[in-house]
C-alpha cells in the first residue's frame, strides 16, 4: 500500500479522499491555492503545500507545481479527484515519469476516452450505438458552418475534453453556433486547458443513464448504474442509483454494452460510461476516466467504498468484488447537490446542519467561508430507501431539515423540485429541470 498520497484537488473531494486514506493508513498531502489556506481539507491532511495563487491556472491546474510538491514531500502517489487535472493524460504521464503512482487509468486510456470525438469513434468500432457527431477541431468557420448544416439543427456543441457541463451549448441555428462557439471554446480552455470542440445531434426527449465501472486491467467490474437526468445548465443536480426506469432486460443490455466497450482496452481504475436513453435505445455519449462526483449513491446501493477500492487497485491489492449479478441493488439512493447561487454576496457559513439519517459529503463546516473562485458546490446530501418512493420521501424530509445560513443556495429550488408530481412519479427527461426552473421565474 502507498506510504503517502498527494491530493491534487480541493474542497469536498479532498475531504472524501483523506477519509479513504485514513482507512488504509495512508498519510496525506493536501495542496492549496492562497485562497484555500484555511480550508477544512487542509486541516484534515497530514501535510499541506501552497502551490500558487487563487486562479486555478496558477494552482490546481499547475501540473509542475503539483508534481514538485509531491516530490518534495516524498509522496508515492497522486489522486487527482475530479475536475482540474483529473482527465489530463499529459499529467498522468508526467506522474509516471517521476515514479509517482497516478490514481487513475493509464495515460493512453485517458487519451482514448478523454477525447469525446475519438471515444465515440472507438465506441462505434466496438458495436456500441452512438449519436451522430463530428469533430470541428482545426476547421475554419466556413467548414464548421457547412458541417452543421449537413448534420441539421438542433445540435449540441461540446468540449472534446473534460466534463462537468462546461463548454456545452444547445444550438438551434447557424447564427447561434457562430455566437456560442467562441464562448464555449473559451470556457473549455479555462476549465481543461483544451478548446477542442465537436457537434452532436440533439435529442428532444431522453434520460441520462450512466454505468460505474472499476477496471483491474484483466477484469472490468460493473458497480451498478445511475440516473442523472435532472440537470440544470448542463450541471447535474439530482442523481439516483439505480436508474429505476430500466427493466431487468434493459439493465442487462446496458451492462453488456459497457463490457463490450472496454473489453479490449485493459482498462484500469474507476470510470463512468455515460449514455443517453431514448425510445428504448442506449446511445454512448462519453466516458469519464475518473472518480465521479455522484459516486456516493453507488456506494450506498452496493456497500462498496469506491474510493478505497480505487486506491487498492492502484496499489495492486486484490479486489474481492461480487459478480455484477450480485450487485443488483436492493435499495435506492438519491443525491441532491446543494450549491451556492452565484454571484455570492455572503460568504460566511454561519450555520450548517442536516439530519443524522442522511449522508452529507462536504468541504465546509459552520464558521467557514465559501470560496467563490472555483465552483458552486457546498455539499452533497444523500438518502436511501428500500424503494424509490421511500427514498424520495426521505429526501423531501432531509432537504426540509437542512439548515444553512450564509450564502444564498438552491435549497428552496431543490425542495420544490422533489415535491413535484412529475419527479415523484419519475416522469422526467434531461430537459425537465430547465423547464421547471423557467416556470418558477
């Protein structure tokens, strides 16, 4: 097992990784920007290294500074968390060159799946259905315009690298494409240091279903599925495990497609394969080659500590996981992301509490100040139930009981959303939340 691990991230996910490392008796090194010096995760870690200014480009996206921190503290592994450098193949390769274990897939696997356009081509070659899409990287505007017209509107403009909803726009016509292309590219470059884009057909009605995998190089373990259809501004808001709309036959097909996709890759570490599901058909969308934000609901339904399992796999410790057929959940878990409403006027979190029956993953405590530089996430509240209906009822109760005094948040919107008859009846699509937000304004 590793002696010391550096966490190349911040906030909630840094806290989560530190907790997993403590279970395995691994010392931790936290890195921080100047604005995160007093953050809770820095107090939990065994060592802390300030790696740069508040701007992410000078700190959490600064690969050289992070590697130097790992070398100077004699860390033998780096966990990237999610976001920032988590899907940066060059950074993974740099870690290997320095003799530091990268907690994630090998660089070539990240390159294959991290480029969404290339990943879709690969999926097609493996016989996995995809939505029609084309890369526009390196094309001049006249060629981009022609490509879009040939495909037909509406289209989705997407960043080829990264995730988290950044660099994504729904495009209705050529004028909108011309307007949004520059903005989307700038957003992708700022978030992922890569502005490559591609176009994809738009589905007016679909669900977003994803499969959690853990590869050992020889075996790809499937750890269940999630429904992440309720998204706002391309950011996930509510996530469930399992996807309750799937029949047993559809779930078997979904898992078979996922095994088929990775059968010849020798995939290692955690990954999430994302699909759009419409009219009984799954369409491969992308694969995130990292730990996912919503991993907690899968942990609650499988009983597997996914982060601990990821660390063990990277260290070469044998994993004793049940076969997929034995991992069919006997309960439902739902996660609600509690986020700040930007721009934030009040940063001091004066009070923050939740019912003891809920699981809450957070990087903040009462008395902390919310950091506005990076994203709006304050906490992830999770509940379970023996049925989806029971889990929804528990979520309604838990959200009503959360007390958060300080930054303005989406709590009221979450409470209203989970009380909607369409949500309770599980009659939603990837467009529902935007429509519900519009109806509240």
